C-alpha cells in the first residue's frame, strides 16, 4: 500500500514544477506553452485571455508557494492595468503532468484613486474589495507588532476555533507582513519568519460594523 504522505508530496512537487514552467512561459510570452499547461476547457473559458494579458506585460515572476494542488505566482506587470498580480491556480492531472483547471487573479486597488474618481457605481462595486484590503492591512500591522489581542480581535468565532493555536505559536517569530493582493473579500498577506516565508489567503466576512476573518489557507515551500 502506498504511503499517502508520499503520494501527496509527489503531487505537490509536480504542481510546483508546472507552476515554475508556467512562469517561464509568461516571461517568454509563449502562448502555445501557456495553452499546453492549461486544461482545454479552462483555456477557452478564461485562462487563455487572462494569461495572454499577463504575458503581454510580465517583467518578473516569482513562485510564492503551493498548497496541495494550488500554486501562487507573483507577476510584475508594469504597464498593465495593475503593476502586479498574484495568480492563484488550481491544477488537475493531465496526460503528461498537471494542467491548470482554474485560476484567480489578485491585485491591489488604490482607495484614494477610486474615491477621488467620483464614480459612484465603481466605488459601490469595489466596496467589498476595499474593505477587505483595509482589514487585511490592519491585520498585517497587528501581526508585525506581535499584538496578539489585536490579531485575535479580527477573528470570527469559527476561525478562532480552528486556527488560533497555530497563529499564537508563530506570531512571536514574525519579522514582516505585507498585504500583496485582493479579490473580492479575499486577501493575500505575505509573512516573513526567521525560518522562511509563507503567504496566507484570508477570507473576510462583514459581521455587524466589522470585517472579520472567516477562513484562511497558507501557501508555503517557495
């Protein structure tokens, strides 16, 4: 019988390798290679258009980490709609290795620019994104200052019950934390520890007059 931990490690290793290949294809503006790395349905649905747009402006790509069959790529896109995107991709088995099944693009919105535009419809449309960014920025600052009380104050009861112990164990080792991307109510916070780095994806929910963390998942190993 196969050791499930070994199988898991092999799968995540393959995902890591394919994500690195995809990053190289973005920098090379190699659309044929990008298409080969995607499931045909995903390519036709959205990935083809999104990756083509990213490759047009990509100037640097870094793998931030993986989590099971997901990967995170940090893509610098000077001259694009945003100066940087974080691309989260979900992979499935393909004929010669994992292929992208779905992806999500994270980018940071400029609150001051959006509010000064006077575009009420745009401001309303981005309300959740901006609120999540504000909350994640405050959370990152609390982490950096090792303020356990402030950190715990941003957890929903459900989140506190499942993640509190690990965060309390690690907060004293944190050297830096930075909000690097958002999409809707989800944000990405890059954390630097003495023994390495990880990126935490946080899901925020509005509860009364506050935004609290409802769930999280951590990408490691880059």
